[in-house]
């Protein structure tokens, strides 16, 4: 039987690092194993503006996936030079401190002259290459994944031109993203952006999102009944990355290790964690504890944590994906913090699923009625508390610390419910949905 053909258009692809790459890097691998012929159009890494680079991910691309790279025009590289920065802005500007006049003007230009985002300069090159592949290969299925949401405009043009099934994978909200207000849009710019968003939702044959909350947000963007177009496909984890996992009852750390992987900034409620740890120190004079943050932490948050924990805390910038998993597996407690922003109930960060796969207890600080809290509870992976629940946070940390001291098993992570989020299983679910779109 002839293989079904799928064209994926994605800006983020190895050697780009970060959580946004993992979703389709893994899905294309497993779809290929299911018999699909996959083509990928992405940006030339030498011209791209990646917040993070992870060369090791190049080795995880399935060799049967055909990857095509194109030129691009990158305003963000210019932004980096003008602002004298080593890196371009992270999502939510987590790697930027106080906003000066130059940054304000730069954001205004980005928000009003590059709609929907500053990577729109890639579109004409990606569109040309995608057109060539569709015509040559008779592509049946097209997937565009975002952010950057400008990528969805490529899908919109291709769907209008060719007879194929177009799937828009929207990993994050668009005009509802929590840092949208920081872009300094004018009313006209907002209107244009919302119109793009509406057209994508109405035109795509299928829409994929990571949570029910985000689905509900997108369904409000049009008067049409689009609810039956959606598939909810959360982020996940790749079983292959955890085959050498270290189990809870086999950790021999000299210190009790609490780890946080990913971005953390001023709008992340860290104080409840700090206060809970201080209670632990007061009740355990000889506390042997190590707190490690891996990823991007803004200067204000680093200062606060260093003042609270002194030599007990350490910060490491971006590491390879393999190293980030190694850190999880060698930890005793994993910290997840959801920023205090509008609609944070729907934030379902990709690292949560690798936390689950690591099978270490999770302390989540965020909305107790949110999507992340629901999954943590479903998988018996830990607890979720709000930003004032110091006692609850202390009780969990103290309990896990006692288990570590005594060499006993935690009360959490004692079943296999997390396995439903394995990428291999998700690829099968996605395939079954896709062929019926």
C-alpha cells in the first residue's frame, strides 16, 4: 500500500532547541514508523533567530523524514544587534529586565509592522518551497504548527490554492497569549491580527490544540460552529528518552535535590516555595538540600532566590535535551510554577509531561483548577497549590524529604496513568483522527 504523504511546515526544527521543537520532532518520527512519508519545510539554521540552539537534536530526526530548509528575512536578528543582546527575546520576554525606551520602541515596531509576528519574513520562502513539494509529491495532508503564528498564514494560502487537508496545530494561544499586551499593538494592528486568527480557524480542515481551555478560547474567535474541527493533543514525552530512568527508590544523592527546568521570571509566584523551604530549614537544622534551576531565570528572580538560599541554589543556562532529562531523573522533587497571568488555567507547559515520565513527585504552584493541576491529579504525580498555600507546600517538601532521609518510597508516582502521554501512543491517536478529517 502506498504511503500517505504529509507536509509539515514548522519554523522550529533541530538544531533549534526548546520545548516547541519536541512535539513534531517526535510525532514525525513515530508517524514515519507507522508508514507515513513525511516532508518538512523549515528555516535555514544559519539565518534563523532561535532563542535556544540544541545541536544534539539533529541526531533525533528520523532519517526517512525529508527536510527542506529555506532562506528567511529575520528582523529579530537586527533587534538583537540594536539592543546589544546576545539572545533574542524568549516567550513573554522572560530574558529581558526593565523595559527601556529602545525596547519599548522595538516592541511597538514588532507589534504593529510585523503582524502577526516578527518571523513573517520567512513566509515567502517557505511558501515557495512548500508549493514546489506539494506539486511534485501530490501531498495529501498539510500541517502548519505555531508559534510563530505567521506560519499559519502559509497554510492559509496553500489551502486556498491546493486540494489537500490542512491541519493547523496551534500549540499556544494567539491573540490571547498572556504576553500579548507587551507588544504595544495599536487598535488597527489588533484588528488585523484577530482577522488572521479568525481566517485560520474558519479555513483549516482540522485544528489541533494542547488543552480544552485553549480550544474554548479559539472557538470564541468566530461566529461559525467550529468545535467539531478540533482535536486536543497535549504535549507528551518520548519513552526512548527515559529508558535508562532512575527510579524513586534508587536515588543515592548526597543532598535532597529539588529541580526546576525551563523559564522563570518575575510573574512566576516563587515566594510560596521560598517560604516553605525556610520552614523546612527551621525545623531541620542540618537540612541537606540542593535547589537547581535549569533554563532562563530573569535577574530579579535569581537575586531573590540567591538571597533566600545562598549556596543551596544554583542556576544553569540552557542545556541539551538529553541533559535536561538526566537532571529530572537525578532529582528527588520537581518544581513546576505557572505564571500569574490572565487565563493561566490553560497553560499546559511541555515540561510537565517529562516531569511525569521521570516519575518524581511534582510540586506545582499555579491555578488549582487548571489543566496542569488536572493532569497532575489524574496521574497521582504530586499536588498543585495556589500562591498562598505555604503550609501545603511545606508539608509536601517535608514529606518527600523524610522519604529521602529514610530511603522509603514516595506516596506519589505509583501507577502507569502517565503513559497515555507517550509520543508513540499520541502518534497513533493523531493518525486515527487525521485520516477522518
